């Protein structure tokens, strides 16, 4: 795992939106994105923008999966799973939710990935969000494969 980009200043929501839209077409079936950061850091906003871009439906309802823990979407090329594991009490629940089976098959966007313990795929792309007094920030880390794949997005 090494630094791919950041900290990137996401000065307002339009910056998060633009980055999510740029990233969306580069994702493939089996990719996992781990979205970390405190409450209010901008994880769900980014996930929602990415899901809308990837489904091609700007009006797609993307409720926060705070209580359902997972929410899935049909999209070209791969199903998308949006997960919010804040309320997960035991990583074993991931099996009941079917997330273990979705990892490696769907595009998985996972908020609060620390709750997964060692079920988090080591080859995942990590997006660490932070809300600072001077604005929202994002740091991306991942392996060399991600670095190569994101080159066209990040320049
Ligand atoms: N880049 C940004 N700049 C300013 N505000 C943002 C940005 N990204 C998200 N927000 C806003 O911050 C608030 C919290 O975002 P949210 O995605 O719900 O956080 P989280 O899921 O991390 O708890 C929302 O009102 C959202 O619209
Ligand atoms: Mg959230």
C-alpha cells in the first residue's frame, strides 16, 4: 500500500462530484473501495456520486445504508454494493449480509471498513476522507496496480 494521491483538497461538493464521476468508468467488477473518515467527512456523498455516475442515472435514489448496512445497485459491467458498516457488531455478520460473496464479484464501496477486521481485501483502494476547518480532504492509497489504473484520472 502506498500513496497514490493526496491530500487532495475537495473544496466544495462539486470537487467531490467531479472526482467520483472521473473515477466511476475506471472501476471493474471485483474492485473494492474502502471509504474511511469520521462522520461528516464526505464518504456517503462521494459514494452516491459514484453510484449515480456508474448507473448512468443522475436521479438514482442512494439512501445511506446506515441501518440496512448494505444496498446494491445494477450498473453496466458490474453490480455495485454500497455498505456502511458503522453498526456492524461482528465481522461474521458480513457473511450473513452476503458481502463476503460480493467482494471480488461486485464493485464494493465500503464505509467504516475498519469494522471488517481482516475481511478487508488487501488489494482494495483506500480513500481516506477528512473534514478540516479549511475544507474537505481526500488521500488515496493502494497498490501499484491501482496507481497505474488511476493515472488517467489523476494525471
Ligand atoms: N467536498 C466537500 N466539500 C464540502 N462539503 C461536502 C463535501 N463532500 C461532502 N460534503 C458535505 O458534507 C456533509 C457530510 O457528508 P457525508 O457524505 O454524509 O459524510 P459521511 O458519509 O462521511 O458521514 C454533507 O452535507 C455533504 O453534502
Ligand atoms: Mg456516511
